[in-house]
């Protein structure tokens, strides 16, 4: 069985949302990673919002979901940088509340970065064989699950306002639809479930745009996938 045909169904941090394999990290969760001679390899994600018709098909949805996750991460990084810049101009405010707030913001950005990295891993192992819908549907499922995790971080950062809450919910729905399409009995070949997943992904992109996490046509920088070894890939069933 090839590396691409061994993606597994992972846990959930939200009802119905699969979650990538993780290990403990002080204060936050972290992907399982081990050194690999090849080192960290960035994955080029497509534009945050591809122009033209919505993406269809497992591979297209994988890349679209990875773009959503990457866009949220970069959005949060930019907002964090802006906040630090404002603090310098306004002067430092001492107190435990300030330090606690900074720690929370760092954790939110870190978790979004982790989600973007895992979704990029799903893009990296996409099958080049058009006759491998089961493997590609699992890649789409995993990328969408990570994008939902990133959306949850975007919602936390934005204070759970109306637009961020709607974008997070749309991401969760896209993840559920992708999981259904890749599930036992469908294996990526049920046209009805695939069509629903395509629609849910398009809705998630539109909601992310309305929340300000994505901008049509804006290029998203490459996301590093992290260092992986054959043993790690076997453990994660990738």
C-alpha cells in the first residue's frame, strides 16, 4: 500500500470535525514530528481564493481547504504583528492580565500555524493517479479538518463576532461533508456526497472572505509541512 493510500480518519476537537494526530506540547497541542534527512519542505498553496468557478473534486478541495487554513494563519500572524506595533507606540502596560492576554494570542497563532502545516501535508501526499479517489478523498478530509481547526482559532481571535462565527461554522460543515465523502461505504466515489462536499467547500471559502480571513486573488505564501520520517508516516497512516 502506498504512502498516499494510508491516510486515516483522525480524532475530533469539535463534534464531527476530524483532528490530526498530535502529541503534548507545553500549553498547546503539537503535531508528531521527527527529523528527516530531507528537512522541512514548504508546500506551495494556491491563491487564497482562486478566481473562476468554485473548486470541485477531491484534489481541488484539498488545495482549497489548505489555502483556507494558510490564510487564517497568515491573517492571525499579521494581526498579531499589528498589535505588537500598536503596543510599542502606546507604551507598555504592566500587569498579569497583559501577559496572560499575550500568551493566549501566541497560542492561537501557534495552533493556526499547526493546522496550516497539517493541511499542507495533505496536499503533499495527494495522489497523481486519477483512479485513486479513496486516497484523495482522505487527503481532502484531513485538509478540511485542519482548516476547521484554523477557523476555530480565527473565531477565538476575532471575539466570536457574527462573521467569524459564521465562517467557523461553514468550515466545520465543510469538514463534516468531506468526512462523509471519504467515509466507509463512499470512499470518495459517491457522486452525491462529493457534490455536497464541493458545495460546502465553496461556502466555507465565501464565509472566510466575508470574515476578512481571505481576500479574492491574494497569494498565500508556501507553508512548511514539517519534518517527517517513514516511521512517522506509518504511525499516522499517511
